[in-house]
């Protein structure tokens, strides 16, 4: 109800951590009540740590999870951890080159095993890496290729990521198309509005703020463009939309500014190891 994705990750991982460790049901295969739940709890801790910007801890715990999931035969979890490592490098602001080995390894594994949703997620990470390296057209091609599957089967978060990256590509293209930037600005605006809906529904307020910032910029550029064309009425509409978007941005930032005490930790077997941090 409060829309705090970090707190929900904390609660989810804590509940999973408290689940009794049991052996798989004989003859059925799989890990119904055993270590898989604890690995899943640790994965949620990683997501929470990333969301709080504690990337060094997230990186260290992810490597532990890779070793643990490999030992337990949790192949899908192991492959998804490659994407987590790639995202940690992207979140850190480092070059997209650092994320490439993990992304490409996940792509190869997903293609070999026919896991389409994982393959789409890896493709989005590859596009993000290409974008970070300045290869906008290559990133755009990758995004268009995976967009239909993401829209049909992807999570709200993945939908938002794809649309945000598409918008960033169009913003770059608008700078290249000096004589005709308007189509790319309109495409960016449409993609950003879709990304905002996805991130808001997923309670990812940090990403929603980034979208609102870019959307405000787009409305401002469209207003200036129409003003230069002598279309003052259209320019006024975009100025109004820009101001409304800025207000939404400030309201969202204020909502996130409240102090919260959170439990941060991770689980190994039946033992809960936790630390308390004020943030």
C-alpha cells in the first residue's frame, strides 16, 4: 500500500528465510521446500541491496549465490544471476564493457536451453550495455527485436526497462536529426509514458523519477520546437505538460524521502544472518 519496493523485497525474503528447510518430495524431483527457497531469499536481498545502492555487497552476495545455485542444480537461478551481475556493473556507472561477459554468457545459455523470457531479459541487458558504450543504433535494433516478447510475457519492470531504453535511443536520434527531430521526440514521449506506467505499477519509484525527468525534458524540447515554428498554442500545451510532469517528479521524490529503518541481511541454510541499517 505504501508502494515501497525495497520494503516488500525485505519482507518477501524474510518470509522465505523462515520457511523450514525440508527435502524434496520423494519421486517428484525438484526442490519444493528445500534450499531453493533460501537461495531465492538471498536473491531478493541482492535486489534490495541494489535498490539501496549498496552495490559492493550485492556483487559479493551474487557471486556466493552463483556458487550455491550451481551446487544445488538450480540452473535457472544460476543463469539469472549473470544478469544480476551485469546490472550491478551498469548501476555502478562503469562502462558497458564490464557487463558484456555476463550478458553474453546468459544469452548463450538461454538460447541453448530455449528459455525465451530469459533470452529476452538478456537481450535487454545487452542493449543497455550497447547504449552505455554509445552504440545507439545497435541497441535500438536489439530492443525492437525483443519488444514483442517482453510486452507479451515480460514483467512490469522489464517492460519499463525496454521502453526507457527505447526512449533514450529516440532522444539520441532527435539530436542527430537536426532538421526533423519532432518524430523522434514524439516517439520518446510515448515510450516514456509507457515506461512510467510500468515502473509505477511495479512500485519502482526511483526509475519512475528518471522517466519523469526525461519526460519533462522532452516536453520542454517539443515546446521550444513548436514555438520556433510559430505554433504558440501547441507550445503552450507542452509547457503545461512539462510543469505538470515536474510536479509529479517532486511529489515522488518527497514520497521517497521519508526515513526508514530496514533490516538488511541474507540467509544461509536455516540460519538467518542479518544486519540492521538506518537509511
